């Protein structure tokens, strides 16, 4: 089944996911990890430290947006016995910077709507 208004459907899904991340995930974390699986107070504190230190690596999130991801370049260099890795990666700096600008622009467009 397809949505009659894909933009609206996408916006609703994004809002639900965002609200779930802010409200549901912490509750599940409290109940399951800290209460059910923690045998002592120190364990619960450690879980809090881990949860508060969690970060998201946006490069991993947008990995497929890059024309030639860096790990692919590295693998190909090894396979092709390329010993000049610096020149290989230097050749992609401008491309990567341009692709990062495109991702930033797309994110800004989404945030401004």
C-alpha cells in the first residue's frame, strides 16, 4: 500500500521515531536494563554512564551517500598493491568535501521545513 501524500507520511514517521527515541527508549532502558538486568546499584550507574556517552557517527549513517567510501578505496589499494595511499586519498578530498556539503544541505533543507 502506498501513501497518498509521501511527504506527510514521511514527516509523521519521522516525528514518531523522534518522540519514541526521546520518551519510549529511556523508559525501556530504565525498566529492562537498569531494573530487570542490574543486580546491584553500581551496575545501574554504569549503564547510565554508557547511555549518556552514546553518540552517533553520521559518517556511518550516510556511508552509502559517498561515491567511493574510504574503506572501499583502502581495500582496493591493498588488492591492487597500491603503496601510495596518501596520493589515493588526497585525490578524493575535494570529492568527499563536496559530498559532505550536499549532505549538510539536504539536512538543512529537512530541518527548515
